[in-house]
C-alpha cells in the first residue's frame, strides 16, 4: 500500500534494550525480532501524506488514543510532523 503514495519512503527503527541487563545477555538484533501482541513492529516506513492509525494510548488528553487517524506531513531523521485528521 505504501507504494501508492508518491515520494521517497523513510524507514524508522525502534530502539530496544532490556532494563537492568548488566551482562548484556540480550542482543539488540534478538530484541528487534520479537513481535509480542502489544508491541508494534521494529520498523516504521513513512512517506509524506501517508495515513497513520495510532495503535496505542499515548496521550489521551491531547487526543492521542487508540484509533486516532493522522497523516504524515513531513519528517527528518529524528522528528516526525504528524497532523491529527479525526
């Protein structure tokens, strides 16, 4: 579906680590392969003007709840500019 939108795509990777893992027992590659039901995939691919649906409650007081529909307006390496459309 992403191929239907014009422009160049950008892939954003999550940053995974285990809290209090003093021995570094869990490699980052292993953590990135895990897909538990409550977590989104490790990679997010965006294009300008592509629709996005939020899958988690991030900030209900600012309308960032499960099911919120948004559109990607622009992005750079570290910041995504997203507009809520509903």
